[in-house]
C-alpha cells in the first residue's frame, strides 16, 4: 500500500514539473523505468478535507435536485437525466469557483468532475420519490 | 450571514413552489380537468430556486485547502519548528 502511494506521489511529481520551475529536471537513465524525481509532499489532512467538502456539496445538491424533480413531476428516464444534468451543473459551478487555482486544491480535475458522480444517486431517488408523493399524489 | 441568505431564500422559494404545485394539483383534481403540466411560473420559480440553492451550497460548503504541505510551512519560522524545550 505504501509503495503504491509512493508511486502515485512520484507520478504526480512528474506531471507537476511543468508548473514548478524551481525543481531539478529529471535525468533519464538507460533503464526506462528509472527517473530521478523529487517526491512531492501532500498534506493528508488537506486532501481529506477537500474530498470531504466535495462530498458534502454533492450530497446536498443531489438532495436538492431530488426535491426539484419531485416538484416538477419528472418520471422514469427524465428523472435520471435530470440527476446527470444536476451533477454536471454542480461540477461546473465548483470548477468556475476554483478555476484559477484548481491545481493547488486537487491533483487532477477528475476529482471534481468524474469521481463520485454516482454517490448521490440514492439520496436523489429518496427525495425524488418523497416529494413526488407529497406534491402529486397526496 | 450573507452567505446563508441565498440558501435560505432559495429553500423558501422551493418550498413555496412545491406548495403551489400541490395546490394546483388539488385544483385540477377538483375541477376534473386532465392534468397536462404544471403552470409555467411554478416551473420557472422551481428552477430559479434550484439555481440559487446550488450557488448558496457551493459557497457554504465549498471551502478548500491547498494540498501541498509547503503552503502550510511557508509562514513558519525556524524558531517555531526548531523549538525543543529542555527537560527542566
């Protein structure tokens, strides 16, 4: 487990090379897998805090969009399409807020857009069916 | 407080739109018309309330910290880090 995290840090060190001019350039030896790179230190608490904030945003927005879908009376595939749209909308909102400094907060933009896309699906369905029942059935 | 205003207003607008949608449903059921779709102003109010709530949520929950540990260490001096209090 520790070796894979080490490799992850080294891989991200090579991709960060272009943005950080103060580090020494990598030297390519004859073996292709050997590269002398400086390891980059990430603060574990900060990474966890960022993922936590993202998860809180996702859960509350999926609950909200479930309420909206229930009020509007969306059914079957339109409801799931609306979930996809609301997750994409949330991702673009977050990207728009951290547009200039997203590299200081996340290692890659996949965290904002793709990871955890379906995390809020069950919350969405819960609020969707509840509000649909409240508004349209009773 | 200014951050929460948008969220509170959005939630209230959403609740109001939900209540009017329920009332419209009851009205259509009482007058025995076929229910085609909700009136346009309710749909518009719902979507605008959703937008306001989303922006309020991102502002309220979206507080990120820089992940490189050197950002945290920039402001510390050697006196803070290298302090080793003696035993007595």
